[in-house]
């Protein structure tokens, strides 16, 4: 199929793009990588009157280290840029581990971080990872900007806190504390498919190998990224044993409410989420202990 007729405008600057978005509001869509937008337009699930191309804007595809506190990623940064940046992978191993699971190399060559997060597909890996990391998003209009916590950004399936005149322009990622291990895992029918269920786990240990902090988020099992970190609260202040981690997995299965799909029933998604919880927490624990 072909998209409905639309007007194409190549923005020459961020100010130009935001001015156009302020003028046209919901009638306009930003074009970054186009890996999500163009298929929905071809199926006429999205029919914007105006398409604002962001690809000529300089400075939106840059990774900026923030001293010792973390890094900022421009919204036009492509997956392939993160994959090929060894320094970034060392700073944020959770993202580096997840990137190969995202679609296929051809998609990652074009897809952008800002486009993915703004699209807010609940089966997508990055939204759940951003919530696990405690990322913040810088959002701008033509006249002002604001910061939104990743946990508050995703409101529903394909729905975010972005207003009609706003654009996500940058992601701020904080560095993890010392002795933090992370792990990303997912189960999909085929390599590159959307996950039946996926988990991002982070665990921080004290010098006595007791758990001091845990993050546990899921993709594919709800209409938004599912933050199930509270299920791991019993691990805090103790050494994470296999039995304790197994109890967390059971709590996760009771907490989540997957909707099922043509590829997996809700019960199967719940089962997979429990299995992945055990494996991911065990791996994060070992990585925290051995500094990997």
C-alpha cells in the first residue's frame, strides 16, 4: 500500500522543526529513521498531513559524556552508532547487550533512539531499558523545554507524555553505582522479531556481597514498559540466593498482566517472564560480584 497524500518539509534546524510542529500540531509527524512511521503510513494507520524531516539537523545525533555522572544521547542517534561505540558499551552494558536483539542490522542502521522512544511500542526493548536505568528525557517546544522521567513518559501502547507541539530531543543516562551488574534477555519466535517477553535486570552489591539495589523491568508483557522492581525488594539487605531469586520470579509472575497475542498466550508470556527473571537476576548477580 501507499501512504495518504502529505506535505514534506525538510527542517534546516531544530528551531525550524519545532516552529513547524508548533504550527501544525497533531497534523505533523517528525521523520527520523522512519522505521516505525513509514510502515504505519503505508498501512494508513497514520495519516499525517505534514512530514517534518529531521535528518538535516546537525547536533541531534551526538553522544555527549557528562563528566563522571553519565551521558546524553541526541534523539537522532542511530542504533548502529551506539553499537559501534566501545566507550558507550563500557558505560552502559545493559544497552549494549540489548542492541543486537533489536530488529535486524538494516533497521538498526536507520532507526533512531528518539524515534523509538517516541513511538512507545510496548514490545520494544529500549523503553524498558530506559526505565531500568532511570533515564530522563529532554523535551522541547519552540519556546521552552522540560525534563521528564522515563517512568512517567510512557502512558500506554504507542502513547507518551509528548504534547502536540513537543519533541524529544535528548536522553540523559546516569552511570550505575560501583559493583552493579546488569543483564538483558528476551524470548522471540525468530531473531529480530518483537519479544514475547523481555527483561532488563540490574543489581548492586555491597562489599559484603549483599544486595543494596535492584531494578527489574519488562517489555512485551503490558501496554507500557512494566516496572516490577518492587518484586525484588525481598533481596535488599541479603545475599541473593537461588531460592530468593526464584521467589522473586514467582512474585513477578503474580504481578504482571500480559495480554497474550497470536504468537503466545498470556499464560505462556507469564511463564517466560518468570524464567527470564531468574536467569537475568542470576547473571546480574554474578556480573556484580566479578565486576563485569
